[in-house]
């Protein structure tokens, strides 16, 4: 018989499922994968067609290649037979970073038109951690209502917003800080993350 502490150990070793959609902010995805890799954690990856197009624009080919190389497993967004389409799959959490408003709307209303949306639906129905990191401004009433619906269903709304109190020297530092905070929100300890020490 498996003991509870053994189940917790198994859960802690489960990979994180990362989905990248077509909103701006691909650098956050790249830094998130890098900090988890540095922490010794595996990341499985799904990238939508538009997500790949935006990533190539923002990160150039080198950044996109790094995303692919860093992933433990890669699943095609159009493959609804892949493991993330089933609630029997084991991942510590699912993070959609960045999350388009179209993806958020589909999740909020229970639509499963691609693997990202279906996997998110599985995480909600299985009561597992689902984090949606939207990157949009300004927000209209539909956006806000969809965020509320998703949050009521169990998702965490974690906007892709940079911080400045740690005085980042460049975009990489700014993205690293956000990615590190997100990783620590999932329970990972990230080395080199600056912390608020007061004024």
C-alpha cells in the first residue's frame, strides 16, 4: 500500500504542463521554463499555432528553439488524442503563459476546441492547479466576466505584469522576476530571486 507521504513525493515530482498561446509575452514562457529547469523540474509543452508565430516574432528562432529544447515532452495543439486530453494524466500544475483572451473565453465557457483548452478543462474538472496568465490591456467587460467565470471554476488568474521595485536592469531581469514569482507560487524555491526588504 502506498503511504500518503509517498503520494506527496510522487506529486511533487510530476512535471508542469505549460501552454503558450498567441498573446504577447513569449519571453515570460521562456524564462519560466528556464527557472524550472534550473530548479530541476520537467516542463511539458503545448504551443498553439498563433503562439508559435508570436514567439518567433518576439524571441526570434533562437528563443523558439530554446523553448523546444527545454521541454521534456512536446504536444501538438491540434492533437486531441495526446495525454493532456485526459484527466488521467499526471502533472503538478498547468500554466497558460501567455493566455489569449480567446483561450480564456473558451476555458471559462467549457469549450475544448484544441488540446490547450481540453487540457485546461481536465484540470478544472479534476480540481488541479490551473493558472491563466493573460496579457491584454485595456480589459473590456467580457474579459473581466470571463476571468471571473474561470476563477469561480477553480482557475487562478495570474496576469503577466512586470514589477519594478527590484529595479530590473533589462527585459531579461524583468521577465526572470515574474517567472520566478510564478514558479514559487507553484511551490518551487527559485535561487537568485530578489525579495522585498522594505524601504
